[in-house]
C-alpha cells in the first residue's frame, strides 16, 4: 500500500481529532442561549466551539480541513511573532498575533459602548492593546463591527493624550490620534479611541482601544483583540483599581462536550489551594509572562537537559513563557530532543513516523508514557495524556503534541507553554505578587 503524503496524513489526523466535537442537532441553541457570564467571570470559548460563529460547519469538509490545519500550521507564525517580541525588534507592532489571530484560539463575549454592543474578542496573554473593527471600516470583512456613532460614551483620543504615545506608529495629522500597523498579510489604520467596556457584570469606563477604520489583506481578527499582557494599554493596566492586575482562566479540553471554560477577573473567587512559581520580568518585553522552568520529567524520569536550555536572559529573550495563543508547546531544541528521545525509548521497537509538524507518531497507543511533568521553581505541572498526545478516533495514529522551537538564531531561545498543555488547568496570573499559579481543574 502506498504511504499517504505527510500533509494529507496530518489533515486526516486533525480532522479525526476535531470532527467528533460537532454538536448533535438541537444541542447548539440550548447551550448557547444560556448566559454563562456573571460577576467578574466570563465564559471563554474555543474558536471551534459549537457556540462560536467562527466554527466551520460540518457541511463543508474542505473548509473545515483548511481551518483545522491552520491551528497547527499557524503555530509557526505565532512563534515568529513571540520571538520577535523577545528579540526587541523595532518593527514589530505592539498589537499581538500577526497571522495567528486570523484564527484565534479562544474568544470571550465583550460589550462595548453605551448602550452596549456585543463582540466576540480573541484573548491574548502576550498582547497589550485592544482593537476592534468599527462600522464603515474599509476592508474589514462582513463580521460584526462596533458602531461608534451609536455609543453615547464613545470619544476620540487627542494627539496630546498619553495614550497616543503608547500605540505603535502614532500619527497626528489633525486633532485626533491614529496609528498604522502591519499585521500578518494585512495593514491596519485605526483611531485611538475610548469607550466603556463591559466584562460580565463589570463596566470599565474610558477604556482605550483602537477603532479600525481601514484594512487590507486577510489576517484580521474577526471581531477584535483583547490584550491580557502587562503593558500600559492592557486590560490589566486599565482596570487596575477594579481587578488589581489579577486574572485566571481555565481552558477546556478539545473533546469536552460544552467546549467552553472560564475567564475570572480580579482576586475574588480565585482558587486558594494552588501552587505558584515566580513571574519573571523582561524589561525589554514586559508584557510576556516569563516563568522559571527548571526541568522536565517523562513518567518518573527527569530527562537530561542542559541548564542553559531554560536560562532566563532578558537581553536575548531566552526563557519560558505561558501563552494563550500558541496551540502546541514548543521547547528549545536540546529540551525537546531529550523529551522526544525518552518517549521513543519507552516505546521500544514500535515504528516511529512523522506527520506534518509532529515528529514522534505511532500506529499504536503511546501507553508507556502516562504523564509528562513541567518542573518549575516552586511547583510542578503534571500533564496526563490528554494534554500531550493527539490521537485519531478513526485511525490508530497517535502523536506527541509538542515540537522543537524553530532552529534559527532568533526563534531558538524561547520555550512556550501552549494552550493544549494548559487545558483543564486553572492558570492564575497574580501580577502584584509576581507569581503564576497552576491547579488541575475540569474546566467544563
């Protein structure tokens, strides 16, 4: 029998992984009409949730295949963006995501303006700025947009305002402040604006964001971006008195029926039984959430990794971050090779193969590796197989769902703990106390 090309084989694997998630007819409206936002807690949806308007329909398999493949292939673009951030390149825009946000991983319902208009915005822990497509935008596509003219609390930000200096490439041709950015294959022109943003039951007045007026290309987020980084334009900075720079999220497993988790804002209702590791600050890229990773255990064996693979270096950007926008964890080459080789050793004589970006795949279950543990200073994060093995339900193929960081002098220094590995964990970002907590939790 002829072997399938790697790209086609990866398509089959990922389609088989996600297609069982399609809701049974009649379940969609009952679940999606139930209001889950309350207090300071928002329902967080995967972009392919049954409640997401961006979910490809099962009636168009080719489009579904293309979108699922993007979730794996666009991790490469995401890594390039993150590595550009840590390298401190001057031509990298503040707004995050570049190409990856055209297929954002997780979204929340946000209300903007007075009276409030609902938007589904992508959440991004490695970005600061918020921006949305506004009505009349040229080239923004047919998704929902914000009608600023219908909001009584909307106002433009002037050139002399501090916020005008905090956006990328500010322009002051008149009295109002605008900015241009290059975003993946798109260019964006936006006006720096302010309005009331409502998150669950909480209203934040005078929230600064970019109101997109013109765009070209195809890399725009459908309904906007909500930055959860640590910079001056992030949600944390602009709502510091309300949420005290504290939030947590729990991302559901891709196979969960409801396919939704929660985003909790503020110190109230955060878990009390949770272990922490310090948050490290890179003054060159202070938005990113660096943590001290010190080792990795495969099963009960701590694999042999050179200490320099995890070393934090603000100058080069080296170290380890938690990121909500990357799907599969990337480890620097020495770390990934050590993990991969131990998995292969435990699989004995089973034939190993590669599929797309995954280089450790088998036609039998990876049953000899029950857990993988990330060992941080002060805590361990132990992953069951659901967090590190992707497997097909229609074939017998299973793959280690991690990869090596791109091997070049910019991208090779950053370890990224990605959203598949974070699923079914409560991840707590406690910025005032400079710590990040992790606790196992069923997110649905």
